[in-house]
């Protein structure tokens, strides 16, 4: 009985202990969390094609998602949010972060056939060409298609989807040494230029419709 009480007391002390992890412990935890998240991304998800034809959905990293992920993580390395070092740990973290960001980027289009991809490509091209009023319409469609894709994948993954996002975020927290609010604000600041372009395209579209009416 005394041994059980001692074990319970030790468990309570461990749960309520607010002592921060050491640097080595954070590195180990970040690798473990991101590795688990990466492994979860390789599961096959049941979905539908054209609303009723069955198909398998995968958020595993591939060429396209890895290219998108590179565009996402390189600026984060440049700002020092993600830490690079020419070491075994640095290489492992780069591979795991690239894989996890690739899987997260696929959430925006993997569940919606190829429509989301075409819409993204059209919206970017129109923005670059200066046809921003039309690009704004396409960006709205991109957002709607992304929501549909994420909803479809969420329904297929179930509780595994929660574990995937949880381990991905915990891995980032352990790697960056930032608080949850800090990592969100840093990433928002980094990608604010892109969101500004999208919002300006949508404003141009609204102004054009208001002028015509």
C-alpha cells in the first residue's frame, strides 16, 4: 500500500513538474514527434472520386508536395525559426521537417482530386500576369477547394488526423524552442507577404464587381 502511494505521489510530481527539458531532451523529442507524424502520413485514407467513386487518398510526401514544402521551409530556415546545422541531427531534422511540411501541404489538395492544383496554378499565374481581379475569384475557389479537401481527409483519418497534427506541432515546438503563440506569430509574419497578395487580389475582384453594378 505504501509503495502504491509513493508511486502515485511520484506520478503526480512528474505531471505537475514545470522544469523545462534539457537541450538534448528537446532534440530527442522533436525527432520522435516528427518521425511519428511522418509515419502516420503514409497511411492510406479511404475517399471518393466525383462524389461517389471510391479511391484511396494519401498525404505521403511526393515530388509536388516536397516542392511546395521547400518553398515553405527555406524562408523559415532563413529567419532562424528552423535551426540548421551541418550535422547528423541537422540532416535528420531537415528530412523530417520537409516530409511533415509536404504532408501538411497535401491536406489542401489531396482530398479534392486535381482541381485544387489547377486552381492554385491558375491563380498564381493570373497574379503574376497582373490580372488580379480574375485571380481573386480563383483564390476564393482555391480556398473552398482546400476546405473540401481538408474536410474529406479529416473524415478519412479520424483520430489519426488529430495525432498527426499534434505530433507535427509538438515536434516543431521542441525544435524551435518557441511557445505555441510564438511559432504561430513567427510563421504568420513570414508568410504575410503571400496572404497580402491574395487579399489584394480578392479586393480587386470586389471593387470590379462593385463598379459594374
